[in-house]
C-alpha cells in the first residue's frame, strides 16, 4: 500500500507538471506581441544586470560556440521545427485566403435579399411577382436612368472540366439582371464585351478561366445541353471571379427555373439598409430576409475557415509533438556529451539556474532558426498560391493563400514553444547531475 501511494504521488506530480507545461504553452501561443517584447526585455535585463544572468551568458556562450561540432544533431531540431511551422502556416494561410476572398466580395452599401430563413442562395426562392414589390421599397438607390438598382439573380451549378487534371468539377453559373454591373462596380471587363440580354452568352471571371477548360474569349462551351458563347472576361478581386455570368432570363429558360433565388440591391445612403429591412418586415407579402452583402459572404466563409483552422492546429500539434521528441533526444545527447564541461562549471561555482537557462537558450536559438526557416519557406512557396475549393453553393471558389505577418508571427511562437519544451527537461537534468558522477562518467 505504501509503495502504491508513492507511485500514485509520483504519477500525480508528473501529470501536474505536464498540465502546467501545456497551460504555459497555450498562454504563450495566445500572448500578444507586446507581452513577448516585455518578456524579452525582462530576460535581457536579467542576463545583463545580475550575477546569475552573466553566468548564464557565459555557459550559453560555451554551448553555442560548440554548435558547429554538433551541427548534424542540431539540424534535427532546426529541420523538424521548420517543418512544423511551414505546414501550420500553410494550412492557416489557406483558411485566411478563403476568408479574405469572401470578405472582399461584399460591401456595406449593397444588400442581398433571400427567402426568410434561407442561409444561402441554394435554398432560397423569390417569385417573379415579388421583384417589382422589392423594387418599390424605400432604402434602394436609383441609377442614372432613375430606375431602382436591383438585380434579380439565379445561381446554377454547372459541370466543367478542370485545367489541372481534366476531371469533372462544379462551377457556378450566375444569371444576373441588367443592372448587376452598376451594382458591383468592382467587376470590370478586361477582355471582350458584356453579354447581350436574350442571348446564350457568357462573361467569365479570371479565376474561372484559370481553373476550367474551354473558357477563353471567343470559344464555345456546352452547358445544360446548349452551346454558350464566351464573349468577355472580367476581374473583380473577389469570389465573383470564380463565376460565369449570363442573362438571368436566359439561364432561367435553359434550366427551367420559373423563379429567382436572390435579389441584390444598391442601398441608398447610410440609412438605406435600415429603411429596407423595416419595409420588408412591414409587408406581409414579402417573407424575406435581407443582409448586407459583406455580412452575407462573411458568414459563407465561417464554416470552412473554422474547419481549416482546426485541422491545421491538429496537424501542427501532432507534428510539434514529434519535433519536441526530436529536440529532447538531441539536447539530452548534447548534455551527456558536455557532462564534464557542465560539471566543471558547477564545481567552479556556477549555480543550477544559469545552467538550466543556458541549455534552454541554446535550444530556443535552434528553435528560432527553425521557425524562421519554416516561416520563410511558407511565405515563398504558398503566399499568393492559387487553389480552389468547394463553396457553400457546391461550386468551386478560386482563391489565393494569404501568408499574413500575423500567421508568420504565430508560427515563430509555435517554434519557440517547441524549443521551450524540448530544452526544459535536458536542462533540468544538466542542473541536477551530481558533479562527482558527471566527472567520473566523462
């Protein structure tokens, strides 16, 4: 019973240490840059102004000077941590790029109207007789011709072939009204012309042209068992670049659609949205919801961005555990190889704390090098890299990875966190090793 209690006590102590380290790591990852700077300043002050700090610098200097003799083992730490940071930053950059693309798609001066309770265009229906009622509501801006800026629209998923491997993929064919161009001033033609109402003509986004086969201006593509002519190419810098645009009436006729799915409107002034929302709520004939297009597209990105972030964090954590073990093995071997050196320093009066901090500083330096290498690789390889994924309308959305400074900063914090854990236990072992035993072992 006594032996069992002793083992239980030891197990609880180890579990407490592990939990404390995990809590410290989580706090470190969440720490803002101001907190990191404050910690660095405090450490620098301790190293430069205290006796033990100067001892730490002396011990660390000896260890760092010996790194070229242990370069092979040290590279295990650097490369392992670089891999963790590169993968983590790349995964999170994908989520950030997708979210940025959809956030850029909307604005606060335009609104999208859907059937009440609908979360996306795919499950929304707006009847044709509701469109004139919507057009007459207050809060909607008018164009140069005095007509309300309203675009009733259809969203149809069509089958295309990928340029990457020739496989069948989904694309979004958007049927728009004549005023869609004035509603979305960011959409601008870069080649060809606009489609003509009543004709089976397409204007395609740059992202769609880059992703799908057969969308060069002047070509013909088969959609819905009908031939469509590609007459123009547009750029917008947002999710619309992944779409194919055509006349809403022609799209409805081609796909036997007797109603619309959404109505996009231009808002009149700062109070336009409030007026429009109140008018929709007051009319019993219009059981419709309205959101600014910025809010709508931001919501469309939330689910996938959250999934990518979780997956990236999980994968990064698994890789980080492997990197920690690599660092532990390397630093334990380094400490064992320097046993006589460390024992001699302790015999000369160096305390345990300077030894612990010195070994950890050495590991943190290697971790920093690995973090910088991984962050640099992620930025060079993935920043601006164009990919596509399935959006909420079950069609491909083309977007670019976005390796932001914030992601690079978080990657470096992950690297230093790995170095902290990887150097802690070897450092404690070095400080606790009896001087006589270390000298005999050497």
